[in-house]
């Protein structure tokens, strides 16, 4: 007790300065989290406030596990995450390598490269919804004007075309995150190993494969960790462009959760779905963190 009092006396000012931030975190993060966790075990409906106290135990979780719509949305979310992350990584890597080779106007290019990530996801969704519209969309008008299509292509109606359109919008908006982090890795990369490899007669591909890419992998995995959390929670673009349609064929986890919570007013079931979706985010974070540690160990071996 004496040690605690001595610690409190010595750190009174820092603790007093931190207390408002701790209080805000408790009110804004912890309390809603505990409330949502409790309601996932209840039959809480927004249109029936008294149902908040209707305890149903694990019934919501059991019903989610047996819900075909949930598992379909879960599978589409994993597919969307896989496609978006890999294409963003490849495009970001190529963009970073090209910008790194520019000797004039590189700062301007870095600034321009950041523009897409500055837009709101809702704005990006409306932008691409207009571009891919089957009646007034610029893409359909351009294809028909060039004679490449005889009739409008239902980009936002066909199942796979709608999925591709949503993926394109997500990739356009977020590729710059990969490019910026990879470019930071290129700036931090020592030049001596590359010069030594060129003296030994290595080709450009060999230098990239065995020197540049291993050095960049920690930066790539950091970007993948950040983006996996964002893509797993994708909602805005999907809701604006397709609303989860047609017939739920582009519904992802968080659009399904939002529809269950607000359209169907089943908040307890929606929170149970949300906690299952958190497991997906935790898995990808753990997976990429392990890859990051392995890449750092591999880099330290040289």
C-alpha cells in the first residue's frame, strides 16, 4: 500500500493529465463494446426497447452459425478481401517502383498518388455508381460509342460484374496506401547490396527478387495488416453502389449486419454477427503479423 501511495504521489501530474483521455475511452469505446456484447445474448429489437432484458443466451450465436445468408456473406467478404489486398499490393508495388525511379517531380507525384485515399468512401461509391450505371454511365456510353458493346452492360446488376465493380472502386481508392508504405521502404533501403549485386553481374530481376523484394516485405505486410482491417469492415462503397444486391449477391458481412440491425430491427442477432466478423479481422491481423515477424527475421539473417 505504501508503494502504491508513493507511486501515485510521484506520478500525480501525469495521471491527472491522462485521466480525461482514459475517461473518454471508457465512455466512447468500452461501454458501447460491453453493451453490444450483452445485447448479443438478448433478443433486443430496436422497435421493442423492453426486449433489451429478454435474455436468450447463445441462441443468437447458434442461429448465426446455421444462417446460410451469413456464411454466404462471410465467403464473399473473404473473397473480396483476398482480391482487393492482392491487387492493391501488386499495383502499389508497381506504382512505388515507378515513382522511385523518377528523378524530376517526384514530390509532386507522391502528392498526386495520395489523392484517391483522401476521398470519402461514400463519395467514391457514388462516383463509381455513376461510372458503371447501365443507362447514363460513362463506361457504358464509351463502350457503345466505340462499338465495343451493342447494348448496355449491367455492371451493377450482374452478380460477378457488380462484384468486380465494387472491387475496382475499393482498389482505386486504397492502392495508394500500399504505394506510400512501399515507397517508404524503398527510400530506407541501403544502396550497397544493390551495387554489390550489379558488380557481380546480377540482372535487374535477380536484384529485385533477391534483394529489393525481401527488404520490402515487412512494409508490404504492415500495409496488408492495416488494409485487412479496413476491407473486412467494408460497408460504405458496397451500400452506395449496390446496396448488397442484386438479390443479396454482393452482400458482405457489414452490409448484412447493418440490414439485420436497422432494416430488420434485430439488434441482438446483428451484434452476434458482428462478433463473429471480429474473429475474421483478428485472424487476418494475426496471420499478417506472423508473416511480418518472419520477414523481419529473414531480413536480419543477411
